[in-house]
C-alpha cells in the first residue's frame, strides 16, 4: 500500500463509527490524525495503518484551541462527534451545535480542502426533539462555515459495537418482557457501520459530493417490533413484547434520566428519545437520496447477514449454543 501525502483529521475517531472510518481511510492510503477526547483509550487505532500512518491527538469539541491544533495542516476533516443522551458537560448544545460550528470554522480558517459532517436522519430546526434540533442547527453552522461540506445523515447504525441491537439483546437475557414504545410501529432503515465508513471515504475523495446532503439507509425497512422480534429469534429467547403508549414511555424516559445521573451509569431511555421514536427514521426519497446508499456506489449489508455474528454472545451457551432454528 502506498501512503498518500493527504492528512485527514477525524474527530470522534475512537467512537463506534470512528474506528471504521479510520480503518477505511488508512486502507485507502491516507494519513490519519485521530482526534479524541481520551487518547489513552484510542491505542487500538494505530495498528489500523502502517507504522506512523495513524496519529492520535487529544481534542475536545468544547475547547477551540484543541480543535485548531487538530486541523492544522490537514487536507480533510471528518466530524463524527454526537450524543444520544446528555451527561455532565457533554450536552447537545455544546457538541452538536457549538462543537460542529468550531470544527467547521477552524477547518475553513486552516484552508482544509474537504469537510464531512455526520448528522442524523430526522434532523430538523423545528423538531420537538432537542437532539434533532441541535443536529439541524449544527448542520446549518457547518454549511455557513464550509459551503462545500458534505453532510451525511444515517439512520440507526448497526455493527458489533452498536448501542441498539446489543442493548435490546442484552436486556432480553434478564428481562421477562421487552417494551414496544408507541406500540412498536416506528420504522427504521438500519445501515451497517462499515458501509457508512465507505460513504465517508467516498465523500472525502470524490469532489462530486461536495456541498450536498445525503441520507444513508440500508436495504431494508423494519418496524421497531420487527427488529425486536428478529433479535429474539437470533438469540433464541422467548420474551413477551409489551406495547407501551408514548405517554407511559415518557415516564420510563424520566426514570432512565434519573438512573443515568448516577456515576458511570447510562440511561436506558430518555424523554427526548421517546420523542424521536414518534417519527419514522427512514430515508426520504429524492433525486439525491435514492432510498439507500447506492449513490456512493456501496451495496448495503443487511441486518440478517451481519448481526447474528455478534449477537450470538447473548444466546444461552454463547457461540456453543444451538442455532436459532434449533432453539425456536
């Protein structure tokens, strides 16, 4: 592999999507500057490239000086930083608006050639969800600072380290029932994490995508109930699926926020996430969004092909268990 001269700074490099983006960029020959809040937790990124190809630097989107250092001399910038639930100083406002704005402005001032910003399907300036509103305002700030930035809006992203399929599979090990928020009718279009990483690589390397916004979805659309049923089938567990009206789910979200306020605890649900579940999370069909990620020349992987490989650990007996067909 030939190492290219171009340097790409990746904010949020040690996160779920970030690890796959770093791997794809390194494999394509780019030098990668992996910017992360906690560099000591990002050592696994270095072996993704040749010796010296992946450089780890400390950066925090709440501090502009650290952002400026991270983008200095870079040819491209990818911002993957985002939150599903707030905690401590990490807020929607500080990261998804102010942080996105600072990354884009610092990149523009440093003369960075390309900028890719990861947002989310459902981002809207008038959304009742604070998550969706701040995502939209972050997009607006990025677009004002870098008109040619590429904005990518994925649906829920799945992969071995995801916080969606893993969360419900883990819950099914202990809970006698799983909640169908809003009756389980919300629709999703899950997209594989490495497919998202390939789209990021394409957006960085191909100027044809400059200045455009794309929604990213996989090949299938599933209701919340479909997904929970699929998870239970894969892990070979029978659980009751209980419809929970949105009003009652709001109470669960409040309880989740109280639990999440405890040290080292993650909320299992928040009130803002309940609001998000009131709207479908699928790609809007337009000329730029044909319904999946084919605009980037990527053939989307299905949940049926990928998730059983990493959900097997939730079966009784783990990898030594019977196949789902034998259990069910």
